[in-house]
């Protein structure tokens, strides 16, 4: 492995460590305190109702796994990125971009002060952007990776959607507990709810293929 690739692995390790430290600190703080923003509880066990927090936890886990393989690559002097690790990184990048888009397009316009405080700034802005940047620039595709694998990058969104819809339809979540306006099926027209759910899943699928393509293009030039 050349000096350039070693440097890239070192920088990737550093950014992964930053994601782990910042994200873990914010999630732990969120779990240990209850914050009311726009009349909505954002702390304690309510933390897990939000895709933002679940997505960040997933990013932290994938960052920890990537950090291990980065350090292993430096030690073995060759880039080691199994397909399953790359898919984890792709899925976390898709989740991060979804989080950021939801924040910019939906949450900031509807919830005053949404990005005030360490926890919310880290989980809604800093960590998702770092995770996205890290994937696009540093995560090199395995030669065994196939383009159709990109379907798997949308799995976190699909899984969250299935769980959320199940909780809403069975009324395990009361109206006040529904985390996002577009999930309020009992208040919104049926067509709006259907379009919102299908739209988010299709968006995740498109982003997964798009991010995979951009990543392949950029890393080919960077690691050349």
C-alpha cells in the first residue's frame, strides 16, 4: 500500500473516530435527559422513535466497524473493505442524507429552534454530513461489489418504515407520539400518506444507487 493510501486510511480512521465520539456523546446525552421542543419530547426512550437518532446509531456502529478495517488495512499494508462493510457504509450514507434532507425540507420549517443545542446540532447536522462525506471520499468499493447490491443501501429506511407503520396502525404510538408530520395517517388524506411512504422508499433507493455511483467515480480518482 502506497504512502498516499496509508494517509487516506489514517484520515478515514480519524473521521470515523470523530463520528463515534460525537455521535455516542449526543445519543447518551439524549437518553439521559428529556428535552421538549415545539411540545414534543426528544429525550429518554423517546429517542428511538426518531429515524434521525436510529440512523445516527447505525452510523456510529458502521463507523466503528469501518475504523477496525481501516486500522487493519494500515497494519496489513493493503486496503481491506469487505462487501458487507461497504454495504453498511452505503446504508449509513443513505440514512445520513435522508436525515439531512428531512431536517432541511420538513423539520426546520415546521419546528422552531430545531437545531439548537449540542445534541440536535450533532445528530441533525454534523454527524450526518461527516458520515456522507466519509463514504463518498474514503470508502473504496470492493472488487466483488455489484451495482445491484445498491438496493440494500435503502434497507434502514424500509425497516424503520415497517416498524413505524406497524406502531401507528396498531396504535402503539398515540397521535402525540408520531414522530413526523407525514406519518400522521389518521390526520392526513389517505393518498398523501401512501404517496409519502412510497416516495420516501423510492427516494432512499435512488439515493442508494446515486451515492454508490458517485462514490465509485470519486474513489477511483482519489485512490489511483
